[in-house]
């Protein structure tokens, strides 16, 4: 098979020529561990290479493109898949080979989607490769986002891999809307969730080992920061599920007294970062309903829908469609997928997530209906029964019967499944050119996610932090919890007005540990000056503690 010797040729040329030429850390003479020499070598690397090496590089890029094109066309042997996954994984941490890395991401995503029995080995190879990285490579952010920010190539790959399992498998006719499509999508979405949880568990566990403290922690912290950056970005829906699952792991860890203290402290620290970002996002969402943003969203909907729909009457119907933002996002991702197949997997992940949300909503509605029928209550929909899919005009929507709401959800499910056929329709019309700013599509994405469950978990995390001060936790844990609370308050000082937070501060100010008392003083001293009502609320508390001679400062 021609692809097997090609894979071996690529692997050899990458290791012997491309990597050493483009990244000084891969050169044979690089035996020095002196950081200053490493920086000096890196500074000597320029974009100008000798002509022969540049020709070889371009040929290798072409071979990568060829492998990318061949992946969907057939099934390959385990030997070939292992060879391809090996050299593509090896490209992830090499500098100055952006084109090769882009193809590596696409190839690995395609492999992960099509070869289920290789998924575990690919994830294990990625984690093992972190341990072999020199320290200078563990903070690299080479993957550039459309917004201009950069994240780790490792993070971009992991999110693409989590998207990859969600598909329709061998189902060919996308125009057939039946339970087969729905069940397959939901099952593969569940598979993606399970893979995400398994990966995060292994990754965080690696950070807790003695060796992992140095080998994995830096990459993990950057990974978490990258997830927070990519949350609410249209092409990275996996960031939300990864943050959700990671937060659950962190909450379990810091309350588990059998774990090492360092693991528990790390968990608290990371959870504080997640909670702070959630609070920022919650505050930002308060302005989503402004007239300016609503007008901008209407323009985005019109631009996207008009790219595939010529009938003005249909366009008028779409203007009030409750799923118009979902439809616009799918059209945008279809546009991206014409040049990058990974966007197709992001789209499928979104659709799988929406279907799951609707099914959970229908399940809750059905349970509510059953309870009310037993008790003889009026069968109207509670305000909090469904929030994840109804982003539009929630405040003005009249109460309807639960039976009608269930039927509406089933209709929405049908509409979402029909979105699977949109790429074919758009290409046939050949009107698939969009002129939408990335910031605008991010605004649409924020609007779509503003009522999703993840944003509403802030209170859960905050209460978990607050509960620590009522427990018998060790001094280190209480001190770290107070510092995490400070991180959250920095995102939104108004939460100091909450009674449960004031109670935490009072407990912290009377804690037997000086470090906890100082952290509590820092918490309120830094932020109460921003709100006059907070000064009045905490004045008596500070006066009471001014006689504490154990604190270094007030």
C-alpha cells in the first residue's frame, strides 16, 4: 500500500531534517541544559532556510495534504494508522512549522473520528509526549485564534478530538429525518463526553504524581487558561463540556480528605479561576439584550440566512424562528468547513448538544406533567423548566400548557435535525460566501450559551467554596479557599453583599489561623471601597476585628 511507505518516509524526514532545521531544540548538538543557550539558539532561527530544505518542507506539506484527503476515502490497517498518528503527534510541539501542524490537527481529528479502537492510544501518546517535553516548550502558545489570541497547540488538538466522535457514522442520506439520525448523534455525543471525562481524569491525576508536578502542571494550567479563553467561541463547543467536567472533578478532589494536600490545594485554585471567569461571563451577558446587540444579532441572522435562502417569504418566517441563532451558527460553521474539516466536527458537536438539551427538557417537562396530573394542579410550564434552548423573548413569553411545550420541543428537534442537510443545499446554490466579523459571530455564540446550564453553575461553585469555612478543613485549605474567594470577588465585587459571603468573611476574620484572617482582611479591604453600601455593610465587622493583634495589617 503506497500510504505505508509514504508515512515512514515522512516520519524519517521530519525527525532527521525538518524538526532540526526549523526548531533548534531538535538539533543533535543541543545537549546543553543552560536556558540562556536555549534562548540564544532559538533567537538565531529565522524564516529563511536553504532552498533545498524549503523545497523538502513544501513537499512534506503536500504529502500531509494528500494524507488528509485520503483519510475519508477508505479504511486503513492498524500499522498505517499507528504510523500516521505517531508522526502527526510528534509535530504538535515543534516550533516554526505552522502548515504541518495545521494538517496534523486535521489528520488526527479524522483518525479519532473514524478509528474508535485507536482513540485511547492517541490520548495516551499525547499525555506521554508532555512528560518528554523540555521546560521551555511547556508554555508555548502556537495556535492562533481568529481574535488574535493564542492557545497551546495541545489544547486545540484535544478540543478537536473531543468534537470528532460526534457524527452520523455510515448514514448517507441526511435528508431523511428519523430516529436513526437522532439516536446515533446522541450516542456519539455521549461517547465524546465520556472520552472528555476519561482524558481529564488521567491528565489531572498525572499532575498529582511526584513526577507530574514538574512534567504536567505547567501544561495543565495553560490548558485550563485556554479553555477559559475559548469558552463561547463558535468553533470550540468542547471547551464548555471540558470546563463542566473538570469543575466536577475539582469539586470532588478538594473535598476528598484522602487525597494529598497539594492535590486538594491545586483543585481549589483551579476551581477559583473557573468560578471567576463564569462570573465575568454572567456580568457580560447582562448587556446581551441591549437594543444595539439585538440589532446586530438580527443583521447576523439576515446575512447568514440570505446566503442560502432566496425566497423573501421564507426569510420573513426565519426572522421570528426560535432557532434562528442556531441556524445561523450552523451556516457559519458550514462556511468554515469548506476550508477546514475540523469545523464540520464542531458543528456536529453543537447539534448533538442541542438535541441532548431538548431531550433533557422534554424529560423534565414530562416528569412535571406527571406530578401535576397526580396532584391535580394547573398544567402550566414553570419559568425554570426550560432555559437552555429558549433564548429569545423569555420575559414576554406567555405561559402555555406543558403538553404544548413538549410538542414545541419536538418540533424544534425536527428543525435541528433538518440542519444536517444544510451544507448540501448551500453548495448546490453556490451562494456560500459570508461577510461576518468574528466578533459578531462570537456575540451570537454568547447569546446562544447565555442560558445554558454551565453559566448557571457559578452559585454551585461559590457555595462549595463557602462551605469550606464551616467544615473542619485544614488551615492550608481554608487559607486557599479565602484566596480563591478573593479571585471571584475581583471579577465582581458586588458578591460581597451576599449574606453567605459576608458570613464566610466573618468566619475568616475569627479563624484561629493568622494567614486565614489576613486573607479575609485582604478580601474586603481591597474591594469594599468600590461600593459605598459595602463600606456600611462591613464597617462594624472591621471595627470588631481592629483589636486583633495577630494580624499584620488591617
